[in-house]
């Protein structure tokens, strides 16, 4: 068993452990920084294995969440038996079981990002009868020190869907696809992306992309964290590194984490109308997301280097508008195969709209929770949201685009927008007040309000920042 397994009880887990000679049981969890964490146990003692599966384990929450105080920081991680897979990277037979966070009373942890997303989804379902599904495009750079002279140099930033020998990491990327399948993650496709940098010291930095199959929001957030873990471990095998940083070089294309969304009501995708056009309901959701775009950056673009990606907009959004197929739009409508309608629906999420601002340093749970709040606002305030969507629908008019509002220029500005909108995120306790407080505090602590000016005044400091965030998230 490699793929994600749905165990129904502790006995079934222990039987699998025994029959497959499993030596190590890992409790894995995804905290605030979005990286997969691991707590390891020997599987030799039957009693101890049962105890772990029944009770989970105690951990120091203040090391995982900035909004948990050190003075009262003990929390529990509790195994979710429906989310387990064989670790494909260990020599010792090892099973990984994903966990949820519990508070001191054994209740789901209020400030856990997964719980925040669950509350946002429930509010959308109960008030608008809609379930969102998402697929994410995960972009990243592979960084490699070339030991021999390259025979096929290629061109800078001309690497989109390039084939070997003009791309250097096709085998690595294919191994990523195969390994993701082994741990239960379905993908849509993978390819080399635009970015390609060959430095004077012989370092090749080449961009790649993996796009995942549509899932419910919580599963997609989990998928992003596991996928980054898989990609980094495979890079170690090849003697290279991977960076999900939104900007690895000022002069070259940055990494985005684009989010495609479809909305399901009564078993049907309501993003497209009966004529195959963008539905009124979809336009309401788009209007809601555009309305909240400045504060959503607090979750989708959480570091100073995130805002460097917007400065040189090489297929990166800057202005707040939506459009069909325009890759500079904040929300883009990709092609839908409208010319070929299947008699039976092949993929319920074939029609989507794409939110292009986020990057992979985001906590994906909080990002998707914020998007859900914004989409629900649009559905619950149809006149306001539809008017926003009408006013901000721009098609191929560069002069008009320049007159539009822009995304925040810094963490500080995003924090200020989050403070203005916080009542919408906090309604019905979806986002706990202390989580918003801490998010604002952390964003303002970067003191990056003059970040864009520093690009010309302090170029060395900007280069140091790029190096600092190379392996975050």
C-alpha cells in the first residue's frame, strides 16, 4: 500500500502494520507554516501503537502556531485513520498518518487553519447551498549547480512546456507525478514552466509546474502541503533543491499558486450557464473575491518577497479586475471546451474561474477559507457583487487597466486592509479574533511599507531577502 488509505478502525491499522512489517509509525500534521511535520514512533509494541491511535500525542502548539501563547501551549495531534499512506522516502518501512489538532479538552482546536476552513465551508453551504471545489497550480523552481558545460542552453524565461534536452529535469518531474500518485494525490498534469535562469557561476534555476485534480477545499490544502514535501524529497535524491518562493530573481518570472474554483449546487457546477457563458452566480462570486482582494493578500501573499512578484508583472496580476484568458487579470476565465459539450458530464469542475494572486508561501487552509468568505459575500450581496463584477470586467484594454486599483504593495498594506475587513472574516467566529490579531501583527512586523522604493535604493538588501525566503513555505 502506497496510496492514501481509508482505514476504518485501529484494528485494521494494526493488522496492516503487522502484515507489512511496518517498523515506524509517523504522526504527520500541517501547522501555520504549511510544511508537513512528523512525530515518529516505533511500531514494535502493540499496546503502544493502540495507545497512539486512540489518544494521539501531546505537542507544543506555540512552536507550530504564532497565535498560541507559550504559557499555555500544550495541544494534541489526533490521527485521522482515513488519511494514511506509506512513506515513499524511508528505507525503513514507515506509515504516515495525517492528524488534526485538538485543544486541552479534546475538542477540535479553534485556531487550527483546517478548522477555520471547515467553518467557512459550512457557512457557505448553510447560507448559499454551495460547495466550492478547487484545483491548484503549484509552481516552483529547481536549483542545480551544473558540473559540466550545458550542451543545450535554451533561452532565459522561454521554458514553457519545453522538452528535453532543452529542459533538464524531465525525469525528476515525472518521478514527482508517479510518487504523488503513490501517496494518493491525483494530478491533472505537469510541465516545465516559463522561468529559466543560467547564472554566471553555472547554477541552473529552472521553473516547473504541477497541477492537481479538483478536490474539496480541505483536501486541496492538504494536497499542497504533501506535494511540496514530495517534491523536496525527490529533489534531494537528484542532488538539487526546490524553491516555492514567489520570487527567486527580480529580473525573472516568479512562482504563483493559482487557484481554479468551481461551485457545486445540487450536484451541478454553477460557474457556467446553460449557454456555456460565465453565469450570473459565478459573476457574483467573482465580484465578492474582487471586493476582498486587498485583504485576501494577507493570507495569499504573507511575506515581503510575495510583493516582489507583482512589481514586474510577467504573467503576474497587479490590477484588480477579471477577464477572459488575460493572464494579467486577477481573476481569469480559462477556455472551457464550450465548442464540445459531452452528453454526459466528464468532469464536473471543467468550467472554473482562476484566482491568480496567491503564492505557495500562503497557508493554503487560511487562503481558501478567505476565498470562501469572499465568494459567500458575493452570493449573499448579489446587487453589490454583480455591480463590482460589471465594473471590473476588462477585456484587452491596456489603457483602462492602468486606471484600476492595484493589489497591496507590501505586507503592511495587506495588514491594513485585513484590519478594515476583519468583521467579515470574524462573523460567526469563522476566523477567531486572535488569529486575525496575530496575522496583522506578523504582517506589520516586517516593516516593509517602502519595499518597492528599496528596490532601487537598497538592491543588496533585496537580494538578501530573496535568499532568506528561498526555502520557506
